[in-house]
């Protein structure tokens, strides 16, 4: 069975906070989450490999981390073209 390596999404945006936690937003999925500062720093660096942690499943589901082979930009282009060339608006 092939192991899937996950990396941080290109579309993660960090909102710093004075507390030990930071607010992070993914502009691709619209997800928002409070995470600890260490994890937040990993999530804002695009391409950082994220190892299994207590929030791993939630990070995948909310698309803060994506499979390494996945091309998020191609998805955006596909959605844009689907809207432009939709014959049945």
C-alpha cells in the first residue's frame, strides 16, 4: 500500500495572535481553525511536509494539508473554466 505524504496548502493564511494559539484560514476551502503556534508556522510554509499529529485527520478534511502530488492551482483553473464555459447557467 502506497503511503501518501501530505504537505501544507499554498492557500493557508495565518492571523497571528498574542496567545499560544494562532488563527489560520485556508482560502481554497474556506476553513478556519485555531492551532498552536508551532503547527501554524508549519502550515503557512507552502510545501512543508506535515507528519501525523493529533489534528492530522481534521487538517486533511479541512484542506490545510494536501497530498504532495495534488495540484491545487489546476483545480482553480478547472473551476474557473467550468464557470466560463457553462452552457447552462
